[in-house]
C-alpha cells in the first residue's frame, strides 16, 4: 500500500477507536490540535483553489473530518464525566475564551453555534442545492455547445471528450455537495446536544461522585463542557466556512485573494465616495473625528493610488498594442496554416447566419450532427468534420458546399419563406416565387408562413430553409463520400473491429492486402452507395479471394456478391414485383471482347459507335421505367457488371447496375425492356 493510503486508513481507524477505547488527556490534546490543523488546511485549500473540481474529493473529506471530530467529542465527554480532566486544550478554551466567566463563556458558545447553524450552514446548504439543480439543468446546453464546436472544427475529438467528462464531473461534484452539506448541519446539532448532556451529566457526576456542591459542580463542568464545545465547534465552523467558499466559488481563473481585493478596491470613484463619507461622519456627527477622518483619508489616498495605476496600465496597454502590431507587420508570414484543406465546408451569406446561430434559435448545427449520424448508419463510414462559416462575398441568402476546398454545389434560400413542391398529384396551384429544389433540381415555389397550412392541406410537400440546406448537404456528402474516405479512416475502421476479429485482420493486413488496397475496394462500394457497415463480411470476402487475384475491381465484385442481401434490400422490395431492364447477351459479349488487361488492371476499349448505340438504348429504356414511375435498374451478368457501370456512369449518375449474383433468391423481377444495339 502507498503511504497516503495508509495515512487515510489510520485517520478513519483512529476515529472508530476513539469511540470505544478511553484515551489519556495528553493524547486527546494531541488529536484536538491535529483536528484544528486539518480544518485550517481544508479551509485555505477551499479559499485558494482556482477551480472547484481541484477539490472534487471535498464531500468525502467532509464526511471523514466530521466522523473524526465527533469521535474526539465523545472521547472528551468520557474524560469530562469520568475524571473531570479532559486535557489542557479543552480547559484553556473554556477558561480563556470565556475570560474565566461562566456566563460570558456560555453566551459566546451559543453565539458561535447560532452563527454556524443559522448563517453559514443554512446558506451553504441552500447554495449547494441551487447550484446542483442549475448544473444539472445546464448539462444539455453545454453538451450541445460542445457538439457545435466539434462540428465546426473549433475543437478536436479529444478536447470534446475532455469537456464532456468535465461537465459530468461538475454535475457529480455539486450533486454530492448538496448532500454533503447535511453532514455539517447535523454536526452542529449533535454538538449542541452533546453540550447540554455534558453540563447536566457533569453536574450530577460532580455532586454524586466527587461530593461537590451543586453550584460548584455546575460551574466546574460547565466551563469544561464549553471548552470541549468550542474546541470541536471552531474546527467545525472552519469546515463549514470551507464548504460555503467552495459552493459559492465562481471564478475559475483568478486567485481567490486577488479576485476579492481586485473586485472590491478596483474603482477609484467608489473609494473617493467612501472616504468622503467617512470624513463627513467624523466632522458632522459626534463620532470619533480622528478615527473616522483617518479612515476617510486612507480610502481617498487608496483611490488616488489605484487611479494612477490604472492610467499607467492604460498607457502600457496602448504601447504594447502598438508594438505587437509593428511586430506582426515585420514578422514573416506563417503560411503553414493556409495549407490545410477542410474535407467538407458549408459557406453561407450573412442572411443565413440566424439559421446557424443557436442564440437566435437556429438549429443548423444540430442538423449537421444528425447528418453525420445518419450517413454513419446508412453507409457505415464516418463523415469528416463539416466546417460551417459565413462568407460576406456571397449573396445574403446564398450558400455553397465545398469538397476538399473546391465548390461542388450551391443553393439559395429565402430566410422567412417555405419551399413547396408538388409531388405530382396536386391539381390546384398556389401563388409563390418559382424556384428549383437544390438537391434534386425539382421545380418548386417559395411561399410565406401564412400560405403554409393551405399548401399542406392541398398535398404540397412543404420544407423549411434549414431542412433544405441539410438535405442538400446530405446528398452532396453521399455522392462524394468515396472521395472523403482516407487511408487513416480505413485504419480506424479496421482498428474498431480488430479486437474481436484478430485472426481475420492478422491474415489479411498486410499479408494479402494493404490498407490502401482495402481503401480502394471500400471506395468502389461507396461510389455506388453500398454500405460498408458490415466490414467484417467485406474483409472476410477479401481474405477469401485476395490469394487468387489482386485486381481490386474484381475483388469489389466478389464483395458485392457476398453482400447480396443488403443490395437486394436496398433496391428491391420483398413480396413486390420490381420492373427492371436487362442487357442483351450480344451487348455483353461485345463489352467482354473489348476488355483489355494490363498490369495496372483492366479497362474497356469499346468502339465509339457501339458506345453511342449502347448509351442511346440505355436512355430509351430508362425513359420507359420513368414513365412507369419506377427506378432505373439494369440487370447484367456478373462478369460484365463493373465494365457496364463504368461505361454508363458518366452519362447516367443515378442508374443502378446490378448483377444476377447480387440479387437474393426471394426477389421477384419483371423485365420491361432490354438494352441492345
């Protein structure tokens, strides 16, 4: 055991031994002095600690010191009643504090008890209760502020975790302090009861066992009892004061003494007024003119001294500011910070700032948090931090979305309007400002708040501005998520599953595939919006087929086939006939004959005229599906799928190409056309 652990254990053990074993007056003196010293240590630590969490163990300290003090109180009571000699400390406190006068000693003791019980304990208890309540109520807001800072990139994940832990520690501390103040209150009550018992019991003991007269016995034991009460209640008062100081401490940066003196004696005008008032009281009233005039002059001179210091500090700040500006101009520019490129940025004009400002009721930051969570659940990858910033160069209602510093999309909203879109079956039109929905470029109109209820009743889809931006941002991230997946992201994903899949990771990385090669496979899946959340199954498939081929496109196809349940659920509805388009075997053969193999992989070298015919046929078949209100899905053979997708992806971004091996057996398909040449 460590020495500190032994010391704390002995401290608590001694408290319990004092309750059972009688001790000599000299030993009692030793521990009473120790009790006073410990109380002083606790008090001054509470005063000068810069942050309440630096004394997070204070509730436990309060409990230990209370038990120790009560045990000493019982030991001294035993000595008072049995021998009449509780030691020099108790006797000196009883005789010296009361000045040898029993009445004065009793009055001082009662006043001390009242101050502790009614003033300090009551106030500390109330402050601790209110602080605990407000700390708990403020937790959600603080958590949201941390999430907002995290999403804007102001803090890192580690800093966010540290802040969240600090919030939880503060809530636990003030909750514990709310209950711990009851220890001090109970200690004061117990001290008062013990005092009454000691006086009554001591008087009876003196009369019966020592043959003293009633008055003599009362005086002797009352003085000893008061001394015992004082020697225990004064440390208790210091602990109570420490409790009050700790629960009322608001500054976390300044030193306690500097803070108090600085706040009370920092305004010269206040000191001038106080000094003048004191001088007038000494001159005009019968009060002691010398005393009050001396105080008044002291305050006036202090005010003048502080005013001179403030003038000097103002000049120094001005000079220092000018020097810093000069140094800033002269020093070489640090361009390293300019090289950093944010993965995702959302820039907006000043008219959209209220949507991102929590103080103005904006919830755009909360929506950004939900976007990252939604994409993590849908696609199984972590979206990088999304940087939100205002840009005065944009139009007030304009916003742009950047991926790796390059603008990829933009939009414009009307802050106090709603966007209404006709889902296709609404016949009655409403008046508004024509526009296009930015995510899917669908026709829409801007309507006012007063038109919203009517538009919804007619069947229009009505969306508020924050939802428009959030939806647009989500679609942009989905379409570029494969670009945002880095090697470090892949390494983090692998680390998350490594503990429970050590054999798989040891076999695959880096013996069969490197992290970079796994990254390319995952990017191929994300490019077609296939979730990589089931990473274990993906890596299992790669471990199975990597020994036979290092072609990453072929490995991707094997992975897709292993994920056929997830792919089928994404594109086909169970128990419902799905309309699809197939690929003519002649087209498939033409594509396969045009595949060229190289050391870097395979590529398609198709005749331009044949390519044109295939694209025109695909366009025609997609139109058929759209007229039927169906999604554009083309079914191919497994060996052709990746080449056909590569051929058509530049022309039809939303076209879904699935191979027969990627379709679950319970899916029902209906062919409504064929791509042919």
